[in-house]
C-alpha cells in the first residue's frame, strides 16, 4: 500500500482493520458501521448498462426522482431543460440534493429559470464509484443536502493507460451514440508523486417525435369517452382569424373567399418537426496530481474542463400575442382599417410561422473547475485536509428561427395608440412599416416571401454565467480516546470550517429583454456567501460485548451564516446497534435549513407554454363545480358554450424568481436493519423506512392547479395569479413564479439485496435488487391550506409523478472471463392528477397508466489486455404508456428507456 493510501484511509500502524470515509460521515469507518443509509454503486455496475452519462444511469434507481413536480431535467426533455441533467432524490427536487465529486462541491450550470450540477458534464468512464446518501445531509455537508448527497468518486493514482470506444443505435436507425475515452497515469520520484490524465468525447443524436408510431399523432387534450379527439395544435400554419366566438383559417390565397371556418382538420401536427430527446456532444479533459512530501504534507490538485453542446428542434414559432415583460399587443390585432381585414371590425390573428423554419434550440456550456490543497498527519492520530475549489460555467443559449414580434406588427401595419399598454387599442398605420428598413407590408392570409421571412426571423442569443469559490478545512481523529471500560470503543471526532460564495447571472438577448420578441425574459443576477462550521462525534459505547457486537452513536451539528438570511443550525443523531454479527439495526434523526438558491431568488421572468387547459374550454368536466366555472367565465365575458381555446392543451405561465422568498426548514428520520447472515456467505439485505418533513417549501405549482382553484371557487385568492384575458377572451398569463408553498411530508420503504453465489470453481452468480415502496407524498400547496396526497399519482400534464412502487434488479452469471448480465426496471402504475384532483375514469378516456417493465441484457468478454462488451436496452421494445400530456402522448421524464425503444451497443477497450 502506498503512503498516500495509508494516510487517506487513516489506517494505524497497529494493523487494525483498514477503514475508509463513506459519504454521510467525516470519520473513517467500516462501511457497515455507518448509521446512515448509503448505497454504493461501482464503476462496473454503471459500465455494463447502456448509459453513456451518469444521469442516464441514475434514472434506473428507485430513489432517484422522476421529474415533473420535482423539476428534474433529463435528456428526454426537449421542451425545457435543454442539455442539462439534474439529479434528484426522493422526488424532492434537484435544489434539495447535493452533488459532490470526490467529496468536494461542484460549480453549477445556469439555464433559464434553473441551475444545477449538470451530470452531463461528468465523464462516465472516469467514475470509480457513486455513493448515494439516502438521508438528509444538511448538518454535515450544507443546507442544500436536504434529501441527501450524491458523491461521485473519480479514478485517481493511475499507473497504467487505456482506451475505450463505444457505439450504439436504436433498431430504427436513430438515437446513435458514439464515445471514445482514454487515460494514462504514472508515478514519479520513486512513487512519491503521481500524475493522471483523462479525456473523453461523447456524441448522441436526438430522436424525432415523428419517428415513433405512438407519438407521431399527438393528442392535444384528454377527452370524454366518445368525444372527438383533437390532434395537434390549434395554432395553424395558415393564419387563423378570431371574429367574436367564431374563427376562420386561410387557405393561403389571402382573399376574403379564401377563409373557411376552423375545424379539427386544420390543426397542425407539430410532431413532424419536434424532438423527443436532445442531441448531445461533450468533450472532457481532466488532470489529477499529488506529491507526498512526508506524512505531514501531501500536496494535491485536480483540474477538469468540459465543453458541452446540446440541441433540439421544435415546430415553427407559434404566436398569439405578447406577454410579460413586453408591452406590445397582448393579442395580435388586425385593425379594421387594414385592406386585408374582410370582417369590418378589429380581429385577432393566430399563426404558426413555419415560413421561418423549425425552431432550433442550442446550448453550449464551458465548465472549468480547479481544486488544490494539502493534507496529512498533524500529530498522532489527528489528520487534516485543507483545500480551495474554484469553478465557473459559461453558457450560451441560441434559439434560431425565432419571431421578431415587433417587426411582425410593423409588417401588419398595426400601431398601438398607447405603446406602454399591452391592451391598448390599435389602428392601421402602414407608415410604420415604410419607415423601417427591410419591412414590406404582409397579407396575413398568404405565405411569407423570402424577404419578409428574413425581416421577421431572429436568432435569440442568451448568456448565463455561474461562479463558485469554496474554502474547506477538515480535521479528524478516529481514535481520540478509548472509553474507560471493558468493551468500550475508541471515540472519534471530526470538525471543519467552510466558506463559499456563489454568484450567477442570466443575460437575455437585448430584443428579448426589451420586449420586441413578444415576451422573452428579464435579467437574472445575484449571489450569496456562507460561512459554516461543523462538528461530528462518534462514540462506540460497546464493541464485541454480549448482545452488542457493536453499539455506536453518532452526532453531527453545523452552524451556517448566510449574508442573505443570517444564522442557521442543523443537527443529526444516529445509532447503530449490532447485537450479533449477522444483523444490525440503525436509525437517524436530523434537521435541515435551506436558503433559496440564486435562481429561486433572482431568476429572470419569462413566459413559457406548458400543458394545461383553460377551464372555460372544459367547464363541463368539473362535475358539481361546473356551474361555478361557467359563472366565473361569464364574469369575464366568456361564453363557455361557444368559447374556443386557441392555446388548447397549453397555458401561458410566467416563471422566475421571487426576492421575497423565505428559507425552508425540514426534519428527516430513518429506521432500518442490515442482515448479513454468516450461514449464507456474501448475502446482504437491508430494509429502511424513511420520512421527510418540509416547512415553507419553495417551489412552483402546476398552472392547471392555479386555474382550477380560481375558476371552481375552491381558492379565489389564486385568481390574482391570472392576468386579464385578451381581446379574443384567451388567458394571457398565469403567474407561477417561485413561492413558499406550504409543507411536504413524504415517507417510504427501501429494500436492498445483494448476493453472490459461487456455483463452481469457474462459475458464479451475482444478484442485486433495489426496491422502493412510496408510503405517502403529502403536499400543502398554500401555507395552512389543504394537504394533497400525490402518492401513486401522475401529473399527466407536467410529465412526472410519484409511483408507489419502483424496482431495479440485476443478475450476472460469470464463467471465467465471460459474463452475462440481465437487468430489469419496473415503474408502478399511477392515476392521473391535475395538481388538485384525480381524473375520473368515467369522464375521461384515459385516467391512469399501468405498471411498466423494461429488460436489458449485456455480454462481457475479457481476454488479456482487451475487453469487449455488447448489449441491448429495452430488449422487448416496450413502448411507454399513453399519457395525454398535450405534446408527446407520454410522460417524457418518467419513461426514458421506453421512449428511445430497443437500443443496441458495442464497446471495446484495451489497457496498456
């Protein structure tokens, strides 16, 4: 063992059992002595799957959140979360899980309205293991470890080299992936120092929605049994004109006779130009070095750089009017004075600008992180580790073939009487076009000329920046003093201090910021710093005693001072009792305090269109509350009998930060047992009950929930979140910025098993299983309000849910140098919920989804320095269940393997 290994593992010269630091404690100890529920995943377990990013692999695990309400972003979310893969635990959201690399904090990537440690920026082939603390960790690691910690440990101290090449593709010829990675390490100065370098290039191509039969014709909304199914979008490629309660669609001629009444046949199938999954390319380069001066001083450094690009396509730009922060027309009005207005009154225009081409969204991110420090022995059994980490991420986000809304209004000759009022009256004034270079008047009932398209087309370019500085000092002693009685163990103490600062900014395109694009976003900028100190003590009350093979208690506490919110204190206690070596009982109880993140506080405001339906367009679906909906719509001048929702299937929602947010507080406890029977060698089984409680929870609500609460009269205060309707009676905006919602209570049971059976001298069988039973998921959407049980519910409009049962099982048979691995993933069935109520199976065609299995197989063969691997993901080509989300016919973040379909990969590697 090298000198560095001795120091890092804190093994004493007395020859006692070597121990390591396991996530959940700052003290070195045997893994089984940890009271915290920690799941350890090896590099081999990751590499035998089809995953090309660590985010892809983690989605298999039952404890990892499934998006939707949690806000998790994945590579199968094309409309939002572009190119970012954000981790989640227990469906508490990515803002409540702390992602570490080698125990140190990582810089986040900032997108529009969100930020997280982007798992796509971490090369999967450099990972040695992943440790998941499935319990709160705020008292040891910081406030953002509310749900737990994901600690990704990288490979270090390499003395060999290797190259690995992997390729894969679906059975329909899309979703291709390619990856090449390599590493080389060497010692110097007689083993006192080491330098290791690692590089990787990865590319994956997206999957188009039109190339999957189940998604090629998207339902626009869930309907009652026997009702006509609306396919596609009601915003047509040819201009749609609203005249009172009637609407007409142009046939392209632009004449008065060229308009006909709108029917479902006129709907636009946006699936023809839309991605189901993103295209992704990433390049990574990292270097790691250390030099051992002596036992008291080890110098170490690590630098990592990644460049990542992601892109996807959406259908041509749809426009119905402007929204905040723009003061341009909230409804596109063709004034009665226009020569192309054949109705003798002001009319509203809706149009999808396929003339400009499909929208192409691209994100390019450069992330750099540098860490350096020193560690070693202070004196006797006291060890220290001091480090400084600096990281930055810079992102550029492009939206090609966007619409310059201000230019469009000019080309229509539509001028606002009051330019500061989005609801202002408008008049026909062709001079505003004549005065603008490149502008020519448009007949809205015809296609655009090349010159007109060039005048309206715009590429929106936004920039984001995030910076982190972290100073960290850790001191620990595993053997401070032995308890002064027989069978007493050695008391361990760890303490440390940390000071970190984080700043982020999001700078939108100038035209988006001033409202010329009809919406856009506002500038985001802000930051905070925190000074913290922690203390941990481990007291082995009994060791090797009668009915106490091990009885250890552990206590942790952390003081934090934020320049934004003042002081906070978190604590945690744990007990670990093994009456005999075959069984161990453990329990923890801890608190959490989470300050709002930069994006939650200062995030720029932007309008997005998310799945949902205007209550006035589905008044009859509310049962006994339908009369109330009809009455409330009538108060706003909407006749529910004739009303046509132009944005059917979507609701315009304003998202962004809220500087008035307050911190959230929480409490977590776990109780469990670990069984390792000596009469069944290599068997380990554990059962864990976990429970989280949050107060003042920070989050957002489904837009449908806000609209329903208002129009059904269940909570009239939510009506203040909905802006006034435009001239054609359409909802223009639902305010859904971050807020302190209320509370959250969730609990569940984990069952984990691993067993290796030596069948013959040359054959072995290894099985493992990770099972999660969700007992409850109660959320309070307003302080002091009602509690909603979302366990077993799927937010069908948002694309995520809370399955009661999830399971991931593997079985590997190995014969000499060949192995065969089978993997099974199960997601339990769920009932559809719109945020407030379950859908009635009598009122809607679809009201729930069944449980879904998927199966993978991998074969591995090793010979000499070479390793070959091949496999099939979703070998039975299981399709995702039908979910009427208004966009893709399924829940994208819930079923990533089924969305891609059957996928085949091959890999070859050589070491030298």
